[in-house]
């Protein structure tokens, strides 16, 4: 709350990703990921970039029995999203995504768990 009585929700700042001069909604990226039939749920967030403000990382929970690969998911994004919304980093997991006490996906836990962009194969672009 500022001195004029305005209340600001700081936790929502991490739901916007700034990439190549564009403001990208994490929700929109997650919605695109979850359109894929092998994705149960997802979390999108910004990762520091050596080239621009942030790069997009998406972590998805793969449907049980699925053989979804990062290449499959990348192709999915490339056919449905504008170029600036295609994630640079993808992680596919079979473990449930972490939750907050209110049962929302805890993006901050995923974002700050010690993973750096060097951990991931960027694949061919």
C-alpha cells in the first residue's frame, strides 16, 4: 500500500513476461500449452536472458501414459503462437506442479528452484 492508500498486488508482477519489447501474459502462454491433448497443466514464467529482458520458460505436467517430448511441444507452440510467445525453454514432468496454500500453481517455486537457462537444451530454432 502506498502513501495515498493505493493497494498494489506485487505477486502478480511475475505473471507478466517481458520479452523483446513485448509484454506477454503467462496465462496466455499456459492456455496455449494446455490446448495440447497431452498436457494436464502448465506454468509459464520469465527466465533471465543474455539477449533481452526475459525468455519464456514453460513447465508442463504430461498426461499419464503420454510420450510427449519437448520437440512435440515446441512444434505445438510454433503452429499456434506468435513468434515472440514461443518458449525458449521447456520442461516436461510427470510429477504434480507445486501449489500454494490456495491451490494455485506456485510459479515462484518453479522459477527459483536453482534451474538456470544453461540446464536446458535450446534445440534448433
